[in-house]
């Protein structure tokens, strides 16, 4: 599940989620928009805090989907 979806479904504010991971809310926003990827140690915290609902694969999938969209935009 995408992080944005998880936060919305569970009505968790970005600031509270960031605090639970000991990261900044700006970092979480960057993960949500896909401009950065959480570090390995933070990925394990995310997995634990979300009870497995958000996995490292979910972040990779978002990156893959962005690549596919970019590729499709280049097609004539």
C-alpha cells in the first residue's frame, strides 16, 4: 500500500507519522511525492509502524510507476 493511502485510511497526520519514525515531516512528504526514498533503517521502521501495510516494495513500485509514466510521455 502506498504511504499516502495508508496515512489517509488511518487518518494519521504526516507530522505524527514523522515523529513516530524520528524523521522530519519534510522527509515524509518527499517519500509521498516520490522525490526521495527512505533509508534502509527507516524502511524497517515504516514496516514495523504500519504493521506491514507499507513495505519497501511499495516505495519501489511508486518509483517504477513514475518511470513508466515518463516513458509513455516520450512516445510519439
